[in-house]
C-alpha cells in the first residue's frame, strides 16, 4: 500500500494480516471477492496454498448469510497469486460500514494492487435478462451511509476521495472484451446499492432507474469505495439473477447465481492473467 493514502482509525486489517502471515508468505497480486452463490465459481482453478475461516481471523467476524462460506484462501488462479474471499459482510446483518471494508483493507495490506468484486444483482431495466453478466461502470449509493466515514488522510484531514472513476475503465473494457471472446453474454451497467435485506418495492425500482441505475444489490459499495481510496484498481462483475418484475427470494438468487457461476468462473480464469500490474495512478 502506498504512502499518503487514507484509512480508518483502527488497525484491524494489520491484526488480521499478522495472523495470516503466521501461515503464509504469499503476496497476492489480485484479490477476488465471491458473492452470493458464486463461491464455487472458480472450482479447481483456484489452487489453494493456505485457507482460513473468517472466524479464525479476529477481529473479522464469521459470515451469517447462506451462500457466503466465510473463508479466505491464498493461492493462485491461472498462475496469478491471489487472495480469494469466499463470502462477504452486509450492512443488513447489523454491521457498520467498517466491517465490509475489511476485505479490501486486508487485500491491500497483503499487497494486492487489484480487486475483483463479484455479486448477485437484480435488473432495474427491461432489456437485461436473468443470467447476464454485468460489468459495473459506476454506482448509486442508496445505503444511507458513506463507507469512508471517519477515515482520515495521514495529515489528519478527512478522506475527501475523488469518486469519478471508482471502477477502472481499462479493466472494465478488458472484461467485456474477454467475455465476448468466450461467448459469455455480458454488458456494462450502473449498480444501485441498497441497504437491504428487503427487496425493492416497485416505486423504489422506478426511483433507482430514474437515477440512472440499471442493476441493484445490497453490497459492493462498502468494498469498492474503500478499495478505490486505498489505491486498488477495482473491477466489479455481477451475475444478474432476476429480470425486472420477477418475484424474487434469496433462494432464487442462490439458484440462478449458482447456474451462472460457471460463466463467471471461466471469465475470471481467462481474465486474471491479462490484468495489468500496478495500482491505479495517484
């Protein structure tokens, strides 16, 4: 992690990484966060050197949501050293924004320069069909909390972070190009982040669409904005689990995202060795 970047007042990421370093010296180049139902996306392509339950890495808590295994794995994908987070934390579980931010903070402290976030999402527009892969180009934060609250720059001033390009455009273009080459149906989109756990009302869907969002979910932003602030290049790849107007349950989300996990996994395995090295420009 480069000097001069902001951070929260605690040292939790350092504590977690110290525990990891007792068992592994791998310095990952890329971090991957696997969301709802996508834990099996990488399959045998993730060659694991060391793995840890989140609950065994205090102060990181255990996961509580079905479809989120709660495991950190260090190893490689297609020869690229990685840290894979199998499962994430959500505000609807009762956590403040600092807990989901632990994932990019740990990734940056371990030495990663790029983070790939995956998630299951719903559609806000009629032209997106279930099963589509959506690469995020921007977001609308409707969570009612900014993940960088209480973060400070080294001089003690608030973390006024430029958020005009949270999601790296070079990585996004590359992901869409490789999806096309692999025959994976993919497009880009704008992610609306809601707090959850209730799914959106029809009026809320219309509001978010009017704000410019095309997909909606209950995660990503508490990870992507801190990752960007920490100098990581951010790529977000989403599995669209339900079309506009579909009745949806969490079981539906897990079922459809599990079906699309193979496509997401193929894309990740193809993409990771092609990602440019180095953190984003200061």
